[in-house]
C-alpha cells in the first residue's frame, strides 16, 4: 500500500508533470507576482493619504493624525495658527507655543533681518533632512520669515536634568534610558555626517549649553535635532572644509583644531584661521554623552565602559578620532553587555 503511489509517481515523472508539482509551481509564481506587486505598492513615493510609514517629502503627520498633510503655506500660517506664548529665544528665532486646529505646534519667527541667511539655511536643512532624527516640519512662509514645527513640551536638552528629576519621570531616570539618549545623540551626528545633503557639521555648538539648546527631548524620551541653522558642508574629495563662525574660539569644549594656532604673537584674523572637518563633532561627543548619562545609579559604570572610545574621540589628531558610526556601535555593544550582566545578576539574586 505504502509503496504503490511512489512507484506510480516515479513511473509517471518522465512523461507528464504530476499535479502536485504544477500546484507548487503555480504557488511560487503567485508569490513572486504578489511580491512584485506589493513591492511596487510600497515603493511608489506619491502616497499622501493614510500611510502607516513616514510621509513623503512636502507632507507631515504628527500626533494622532491618521493621514499625511501637505506643509502649510503662508496663507494657512497666517489664518490658522494662533501664537499662545513664547517658549524659546535664540539669536535667530523667537519660538512660540501656538495652536493649529486644536493642536499644539511651535511657530518660529526670525528675530532680525541680519540673520535671515541663517534662518533660510536652517529652513532648507529642515526641509531636506526630515527623518526620525530631525524635528518634524509642518510648514513655512519665507515671505513672513516663519517656520512651523512639531511642538515638544519637554523642551530642549537644557532642561533634561530638571525633567528627569520630576517624580513622574523617575522611572525613566535610569542608566539604560540615559545611555539610550546618548545613542540618540550620536545617531543624529551620524545621520548628519552621512546625510542626503552630504557630510554636514553641527557648527552652532561652541559650548555645552548652546549644544544642548539645539536638540529637543520628545515626550517618549528620545532626542531630535531642532536648530539646523549652521550646518556647513564638508567634502573630503573636493577638499571642502568648514569654519564655525568668524570669531576666535576658546576653551576645551571646542576641538583643538578650532583654536587659533599662532599664539599671542599674531592677533586672530579670520582669513588666516585654518578650516577643519566633521571630526569637531566627534570631539564634543564625550562631553555631551557624559551630560546625558548624568549621575544616577549605574552612570559611572557606563562611563567606565565608554572610557576607551571617549579617549579616542579626544585624540588631538582629528583623523585619529572614530566615526560617529563606530561610536554608535560601541555604545550599542556596551548597552547590550551591561544589560546581559544586570540580567544575570538579577537571576542569581532570585
Ligand atoms: N518645536 C519646539 N518645541 C519646544 N521648544 C522649542 C521648539 N523649538 C524651539 N524650542 C525652544 O526654543 C529654543 C530656541 O530655538 P532654536 O535653537 O531653534 O532658536 P535659534 O534662534 O535658532 O537658536 P540659536 O541662538 O542657537 O541660533 C530651543 O532651545 C527650545 O528651548
Ligand atoms: C532634584 O534635584 C535637586 C538637585 O538639583 C535635589 O536637591 C532634589 O532633591 C531633586 N528632587 C527630586 C524629586 O529628586
Ligand atoms: C564632493 O566632491 C566631489 C568631487 O568634487 C563631487 O563629485 C561630489 O558630488 C561632492 N559631494 C557633495 C555631496 O557635494
Ligand atoms: C517617539 O516620538 C517621536 C516623535 O514624537 C516619534 O517619531 C517616534 O516614533 C516615537 N517613538 C516611539 C517608540 O514611540
Ligand atoms: Mg538654537
């Protein structure tokens, strides 16, 4: 009984294809077809309404919005957005918590026409670098010098300590969460260094408070870059380098190559100041990460494990510093190994 069908099948093979094989073949074909169709469906870019993934360029979706809306233009910004109160003030923008269709949004206004160039550069960067690493753009009006972005009630990273100190956020004030924040930050630098607009350097970051003020803390405790007003391009193959501002920089928060190299004998002169590359961002990472790690239980243990990579970031020679990607990989390894260690400890205690 057992053997008969097999014999039959074997005998039949050379002459005609058995129905099972045909069925299988049909299934494979159907699968391939389905795969191609789905691929086509997901890859097609103009898909504004009701997509679960990110919106295409020129559209946005925030909060509970179910579909993508086009960026608001001048007319809508003028008539539909109501400023409520000032929440931020910088050299370039004055920022207002505002209301749009019963939603909280952030309206930025140019402070002075003298810095309009920076304002428009920042807008251009915001438009081109929309990604999970960058604050969501909701609209803009160049004529009125206004930009509308997603509002983040926890504000900039300058408020991090105060925020995490609140009792309602004690549960996220852990070394794990804080190391995750440092990974977000390095992830942003990594994104800027490999951006769709080429290698971009975060120039407006000459001291720690300034640096922290350029990033926002989201309500789910991740970090997004917000102020992109000074993101010059580095291109190693065309030997294009950058200078952050035209004034002399001092102190050890900025990279050594950003300091005036000719001593006191020669007074500072912008034309004589050598340009530098993206490694100035790497130099600052240990300081920013250390701030983000803070002083909770486990912070120092993490610092200890990051000692070597942070030491490499502080190499006097820029080329010897690691890339943001290498730092990110190291952070991830440390997070995973410490997590495993803590789990093993916990298990042993039980
Ligand atoms: N979307 C937002 N949600 C909440 N707060 C915001 C938002 N955008 C800006 N702010 C607040 O406003 C401050 C200033 O914003 P921003 O850095 O964009 O201004 P700026 O004038 O470009 O600054 P700079 O002086 O660095 O040039 C931020 O540090 C933050 O505290
Ligand atoms: C918040 O931090 C301050 C020090 O900056 C400390 O004195 C205070 O006890 C902290 N509050 C809470 C709720 O942990
Ligand atoms: C960098 O420079 C090279 C050589 O000049 C050029 O081909 C390339 O397009 C440039 N890249 C960017 C992002 O500008
Ligand atoms: C956290 O919030 C940001 C923006 O507010 C959102 O893009 C992201 O998907 C959220 N992440 C998670 C894990 O919810
Ligand atoms: Mg700023």
